[in-house]
C-alpha cells in the first residue's frame, strides 16, 4: 500500500537540517581539544621513541570542521624536559612523544611532565586557538645492558688453618653500573683457575671443598670472575690469595729452651719476648705457674757450701753448735769411712746404705744435753720402711740396750725419743714425739730443725712449723753408771755390742746446739737458697696481675684476665744466683698454664712449656800462698815464750784466668777491618776463705816439749775458730783473705828442748767453700842455730843472726847454703871432735862435687883439680873455733835437687853476683873453677847471714 504524502515530508526534514547547519556554521571553533588526563610511557635508553599507554590522541568536537576540528600540536610543560610531542595526523589528533637526545638510564630512570593539545583555531593563521587541559605524562627509561661487572677490590687475600673445612673463607663482591635491576645485579661468580679445592657461590663466598694441608701447599692463587643477569662477564677478573697456616696450637711462643746464665751477671730475663698464642679464642682469665727445678743441685738448690757450723755463724747463730758430720780432716776423722758425693761443687753429703754407721768420739757432745737444745739436719730419704731407721742415737755403751735419746724414721714418720734421766719422782713424762710427714719419704732434700725445751718440742721442716700429732709417755730411766755412745746412721746396742736400726738415705749438716733454741730468723737463713726466680713488675701492670712466690723462690704463680698485661709480667721474670761461685749445671724450667674462655666447650688447652737454665762453669780462682819458705833462728828464740813466727810475711792472693778478645790492626794492604785475637789474662779477685790448716811434715808434735800457738783473742775477734792436735792446727770460719793473713802471721812454733832439734818442717793449705777451691801447699822449713859454747857467747845469743830467703812462690825450695869463712879464734876443746868431723865431712863432699862438675864441663885439667884439692885441704886447724851450721844436713839431703836447679838459679841471680864478698869469691875459686864459683854464689844468695858479731 503506497502511503501518500511521504516524499513531501522528507523534503521538509532535509530543508530543516540544512537550515540548522547553516546556523551552526556561523559559530566557528566552539570546543577545546580533549586528551587523557594521565599517560604512562616507556623509552629505551639510546632510543628516542616513547611507547605511551594510552596512545597520544587528541579529540575535538569541532571536527570535522577544518582548522577548528583539527589538532595542530602538543605542548610539553616542565623544565629541561628531554622530550618533545609531535602530531602525526591533524584530522585524527594522533601524536607521539619522542626523546630529543639519547637518554641515560644511569643518570635518570624516570621523567614526569605535563602536556596539552591545541587545535588549529578558526583559520590558517590559527586565530582563536583552543587548548585542552593539561595531562600528566610518566615516562620510564628502560635500561640497556651496556656495563660489565666490576670487582670492588683489586685483589683479595685470606689465611686459613690447615686441616679445617670452612663454610666461608672470604667473600668477593662485584658491582654493575647498569640502572636496571636485571642488568645491575650479579647473578653468578666463577673460579676460573682449574683444579683447585675451592668453590664459590652466587653471593661470592669462597670455601674449601676439602681439608687443606700446609705441607702440600702453603698458598693458593685463584682467578675469579663475575656475571650480571644480562650474562655480561666482568671486565677484569680478580686475584684471590689464600694462605695456609699450620694447625694453630695454643702455646707460649718466643720461649727459648736453653737459657745460659753467666756467673756474676746478676739477674737474667727468662722470657724477654714471650707471648701466648690463643688461636683467636676469647679468653676471660689466665693462670700460670713457673717452676725452677733445682732438687738435683746440692741439698735442693744452690746454697753456700760452707760447713754447717760456718753457715750457722753466718746466719747469726750464737756459739755452742757442734757439727756431727764434718768433712773428714785431721781433727775430725770419724767421718772418713763414710761414702760421700765425691764432689766439691755442692755440700758434703754422706750416704748411708743400710750397712754403715759411725761412732762420734767422746767429748764432741756432752753426755747429757743441756736444756733447751736444738737438733738440725739435712735429710733425703725414701721410700718408707717398716723398720726403724736411726739418724742419731745416744745409747748405753755396754751391758744394756737403753736409748737415752734418738732421732729416727719409721713408716714415713719422724720420731724423736727423749728419755728423762733418773729423778726423785717416778711419774710418766713425754718420751716420744711423732710427726707424720710426706717430706720424710719423697726422696727429696729437706731441712729439719727440732727445738726442744722439754716438755715442748717444735719441728721446722724447710722453715715451716709442724706440731707432733702423737706424744707418748714413759718413766724416766733408772739410775746407772754405764757410759753412753753417740752414733749416726744406726743405734749401738751395748748389751750385744753391735749396731742396729740402720738408716738408708743421705744426711748432711747434722748439728746439735745445746743451751739455746734456734730462732726462726736463723732457720730461714739456713734454708734460703742463693738462686731462684725474681720479677720486677712494671707499674702499668702491677695491679692487673697477681703474683705469688713460694718460700725459697723456686716457683711463682701468676693470675690475671688481660693477656697483654699478663705477657708483660712474664717478660719481666728473671733468674738470679747471688753466689760468687755458683754450682754449674742445668736447672730445669717448666711453665704450666690454665685459661678460661667465654665458650667452655671450645676453650683452648695450653700445653706446658719446658726448658732449662744452663749455669755456666764459673772461672775458678787459683789461691796462691807465698812468703818466706826457709829460714833459721837461734835456739833461744824457739825456747822463749813468744816462740818463732812461722809465716811472718805470708801473702794470700787469688787470681782467675780468662780469655779476652783483643782487636789487632792488620798490616796487609786492602784489609781495613781489624782482626780479633784471643788473649789469656790473669786478674786478681777477692773472696772469702773458710779453712786454713797447718800440719807438721814429719814426726807429730810432741806435747811434752813443743807446740803450735796463736793468740786466741785475735782469732775470736775475727769470728774464727781454732782447733789443734799433735799433727797441727786448723783455723776455720768464713772470713776475708786479709783477715786470714793477719791470723796466720800470728802462728808461732815453740820448742823448749832444742838440744837435739836441727829443723822442723810445716805445711800450710787454705781453702774456700768447704774444700771446693784449694790453695797450693806452702811449705816452710825452720832451722835451729846452735852455738858451740853458750856460756862464752851469751851476748851473741841475745842477737842471733837470722837466715831468711824471700821467695815469690811456695813451690821454690831452698837448694842449699854455704858456711861463711871462718877465722882463727880461741880453741874450744869441749866441741872440737864433733865439729871437726862434721866440717871435714862437708869439705870432702864439696870437693867431690867440684871434681864431678869440673870434669863434666871439661874446663880444667887434672893438674888443676889436684892443686885445688891440696888448697882445699891445706889449712891449719890447731887453734880453730868453728860455729857449725846445722843446715849442712839439708845440703846433704838436697844435693840432687841443687844440681837440677842450678841453671835456673844462675840466670835469676846473675845481677846479684856483684854483692859477693871477696872472701866468698876466694872460697869459690878454691873449689876449682867457674862452675864452682857460680854454685857458691847461688848458695850464698839463698842463705846468707851476718857473721860480724861472732867471736872467733
């Protein structure tokens, strides 16, 4: 069905629309461009194209009008924005943002700015241009992997200990300059060096894959590289050095095992460069003990080796001390049979093996000890025994077996038996005192002192006090007239006349002192060692470390919590020996250390450090005695109360010989350095003496008519002691050589029956340190000058000529003497026969000797010899008075010595020949030759007297 009227209606609508468009065209560029409010873009560095989300498109409602509906451009707002916006299509409003220059992500990774779009306005000139709103643009610069990893260090090094596997030895680290996470991260490391026992993880930690061995390889050199996550390798590989250390062992380092000590140099630092290796273990505290082992030296350490009696005096003990175990001598010979240590470097030590004992002579110790009294002894004993072992015992000499007092060892106990003498009361009284001591059986030297003030008894062991743990009582002894016997090393059984309860061990310095107790000061002095440890604490560490010594300074202990301060104290520990002549040998040294750590499970253990101090041999002194060794005195002097001084000009000199290095200039060309030569020099030193003994050579002294005497007041004034017997005299006590000289000058020999005495010989020997250093034997011969008629020559007896020969060495003996020429004088019938026989015998001997020497020298003829004999025998003795020289016997005894010493005497006495008198020269010529003349001169110089006062 056709609808009528539609075509006219459509025409009307079209006409209406045309009218509307015409009206709108009259209104140009009515709308602003429109863009998104926010854009996000990505740009790759080194590229200019930015990818935006959403794309950059500007819309304008004025489209499709030309100009007004077109987009002419975009404007970017911001400072130094490195981007620009470009319109690609004006009609569609499509545009792009691009970089003006190459971007660098490492400089700026993101950029933010604002952008506006603007249309073309109402015409070509852009009039009435419209702008859109401002939109924010965020642009991220994408990174390019342009940089390679670089290591932070040029090289790496580490130290590891062998035999240990580590989780991480060290860490290497590389960095990448790229800005992105992907390219700036190091994704892996790699050890380039092949076949090494190490590996590295992605974080750069290097560790060992097996336990390392210092002996196999001491250092490894590794080359390591790195990769970033973009697979870029490091521009330069890095060198890694790994040092291998031996297994760390905590110990004291810088410790010398052998330390030499030169006598007389004072204190010597033992650990001057010592430090403790803790293997990096944290330490909270440290303790150490230093032990100086001297048990093998003397009686436990180096002490003065004078006799025990001398030591008591040196320590200030008063008189009354009796030495029961003296060194064997002429005056104390009861210890001769005992075995000793056979050495003088240490004390006189006596050994008892269970079969030996000695009896002390009567009178050495009083039978009943006065109270209070003291017994002291050095003892080394062990192990213990069930049988009693007697040290000292006083028991019945005959008939009975009663023990009056004794000191013995039983089952490691020291027991003192002290039975009271008979009294009116028969009550029980303390009789046995028991001490249980480890020292008795430890086989070490200990010093025991018993102070007895009945009923109290106090024991000192090494200076420490001990009270008896058991005291038993008994009745006093019954009255008896039986004498007692004092024994050492066993106890005498008077009933069976045998020894019992033998001692097994070593004893020394056994003393009894009656009337007074030993005080603590003297006891400590007797026990004190002359060697030991010492430490001078620096002020800065004195309060940081605690130091303690034992009584004899053979050990010390340290405690502290600061290792540095502790080490400083250790470095100041020293060894000191104050003896002038110390005992040479080894002193073992031990350092024991204990530490505490923060972590007790891993705390270290420090092993003991052991070494030794070697005390070098001291330069031994040579003690020389010299003076007049042959002289004559008149018989009247021997018989006088003063007697004859034996050593009027004695000198005691001590010297040491040492080697010194002397620089000598060399004369050879081109040798500028001086050469070193060793020269032996002798140096005089001063030290003490402790004994000088004068003994008779030949027959013993006859107490009925001869003696050796000395001023006892002078002896006591110098704190010396004198003992004498029929074999001589002994002076003891520690004193200077000068004081001994003065005392020896006072020793006199007396003989009040000299009719049959022609000569007496004596020997002097001095020593130091209980016989460790002994002088030469200085021998003196004294001749007695007898007058033919004492009644006729009384004046001459008052002024007796002296025959003195001064020598420098005691080894030079008088080789002979001559009679002075005699002159005619009055006849002495009473002595003529004996005198003539002796004189003729002497002359015949001289003639025979002269003939022998003349023939040996071939310096004269037989005719001269016969003339010499006639001249010798042709003399008038019708009215002759002769004074006989008793030294003729000496001439006969020493004629053989005269021949051997003649040449030496001639060279020494050549300068003195001018002093020979004419009479002596004549007598020498009569002997028959030049050799006889020299012989007479030598004899004349050796023994010469003034005969001007004799009556002929």
